[in-house]
């Protein structure tokens, strides 16, 4: 489902959005959507699976060090 909304920007914000969209070769609409997705992702709380993924990554990356510390 797609929802419509009105986005009110200052002149400076509109110029920044326009410039960014042109740089990326996308529409202002798509640039705004990408920015919203990035903000939501950056501010969401990590889930249990995020923590488990991170622990697994560190375990693989630092296996030799962890083995030495365990001795």
C-alpha cells in the first residue's frame, strides 16, 4: 500500500534535496524516500538477531585471539 503525504520544506532544504537527487540521478521523491529509510534504520533499536550476528562476526574475526585467551 502506498500512502500519499505532503512534505513542506524550507527553500534551503528543497535546494539540498534537489541537488542530492540530481547528483544521484534519481527523483526528489526517491531521494526523500531513501533518506527516510536510512533515518529509520539508523535510529531503530538493535534486535536480538542483530546482537547474535555481531557476536558471530566477532567470534569468526577474532577466533585465534579468543582461543589464546581461553587457555
